[in-house]
C-alpha cells in the first residue's frame, strides 16, 4: 500500500465504503487490466451553439497495466448537448433569410488512447488519467422538418481524476471520475460559428 | 455509434410558421412601380387540372400581400399586361405530383396546373429563371409566393421569366392540411419584414 499521504480527502470520502465492505488486497476480476462502462454528465463551456449541460452520454474504456501502476488502453465516449433557440431571422446567404425557432445539438464522439496512473492497486484505486485522440462532432440545427448540420473532426485531449473501487474480490466494482476535455473542432451552421470545444463533467459507472 | 445521439425534443418548437425568403440581388426594386396579383390562390393538389382557392380565407391572405406591397410603395393595377411585377401565390395541398422529383426546387414547376409564364400575357418559351438557389424541399401545407419581373422581360421562345423574389411559408406537421389563416397572415407579414430591399 502506498503511504496515506496520497489519499487525503479522497480516502476520507470512501472510508465509509471501505469500512462497510471487507477490503481484500486485490479485487479486480483481471488484475492487470481495467474496464469501465460509465454514465456521463457533460457541461459545455461556451461553444456558441448548444450550451446546456446534460446527462445524455456514456463512456467506455479499458487499459492494461504495463507497469504496476501505469496502464495504457483505449476509450470511446459519446455525448449530446441540446439547446432551444427561440424564433429569430437568420441570414442564410446574401440573397436569402429564414425565420424560425430551432433546436441546436452538439453530438460528440471522441475516441483514442487512454492512460491511467493509479496510486494504489488495492480495493480503492484513485488515479489520474489522460485521454488523447480524435473527436467526431456533429453540430446541427433542427427546425420544422429540416436539419442543417456540419460534421467536424478535431484533435481531442482530456485529463481526468478518478477512482476505481472494488469492494468485492473478483467481482464488479464502481468507477467515479471528473474530467475536462478540449478538442479543436470547428464548424458553422447558419451564422453560428463553433471554434474549439471545451467541456467538463463527471462519470459514474462500473469497473471490472 | 452515431445512433447513440439523442434526438432533440421537437415538441419544444413553437407552432408558428417557418418563413423563408430569397431575392435576386441584382434587381433594383426601386425601378418597379406597379404590380398585379390574381384574385385567387392556385392549389397544388393531386388532380392534374388546377384548382383555385377563392374563398374568404384566400382573400384574407391575398389582401395581406396587397397591404404589404402597397406599404412598400407599389401600386396594384387590374391589368396584368401593364404591370411591372406579377405576384403569384400557390398553396401545396398535396405532394402527389412530386414523388420522385428531387428535394430542391423549383419542384413546383412540375405540377401540371402550375402558373406558366404565358399566364402573364407574354411569350417566355424558356420557362422560369430563378437567379438564386432554392434549397427547401416540398411539404404539404406550404404557401408559395413568386414575384416575377414583367417590366424588364424580353420575350421569345428561348427567353425565361425571372423570379426576383419568393417566399416559402410552412410549418404544418401531420394533422390537418388546412392552412391556419391567422398564422399564415403573421408569416406573410414576416416575409415582408425580412425583405427590406422590397421597399421602394
């Protein structure tokens, strides 16, 4: 076990869980790997298009511990943020205009490489992690029976802190994480320009 | 994975009509003084002979166009052959005749009973000319208004009649295909509000 100085507040937060369950030394189903399936909550930071936070997303990832505390692996997650835009007149071109209300959506699908550095290999495994990869993002406006959209691609990077908790031996556990993400996607729908995406959020799910 | 996207809640959209307007940017509307508008609305239906909508509701809509054109500085006249501009209004009651046509316009020209350039009294054998892209697709319950340039319109078998402004008003989803006259009137007013270049 690492010394207690690495746990501080995080250890205090899970202390009740640790006490409630008898904590074995190694609890993962496959000790040298981890897999997470999470529900995701995502809050955009001013993408100029659809800024309402939502819980419409999931995260899937897994890794192999190439060193006792360092894993490399892969991830994919998806998320939708919507925002209702009230009626306005939009300039379509220098010759056309459109008056309508809209439902804006930003659908993100980042995927790529994931790495964790964990501070314990016991039942509670706090970690810091980094995701790097590509981000497919569709920005779309839906109005009446029409949809106008822009499909974009960008580079994606996302640091996170989290914890995998394995209360029972060789059984499923829990996963908690907080993340920030940045991607370079650019897109335009009508007169809305989206230039880079910044988000933050958290994930809750299972670990095994 | 793209099917994991959450569809937006379309119930949150209001029930007012969509108003799309386009115009020819090279046309100087201040060059025109008079206009003619028929006293009925062409109904694009599922019959190959045209029908015309002339009742009180149709007159309400036509009178809205008249009010806005007059306010923009034009004078309505009773002889179409003498008018600088022609304004033809159509209502899409059925898209039966458009199955198989591409989803951009001017698809309505394929309706057997659609206004033809000769209606305006001249010989434009080449048909219509839209100097700007039409990007919306057909839908039942839509009102179309085309403004044609009759003043500067050379005639001939290969000549085309130019549409200098048009408005597409729509918003009915399912349910009755009857146009909501109050909402349509609001939408016609909006079409002129977002077309300030029409003002003389």
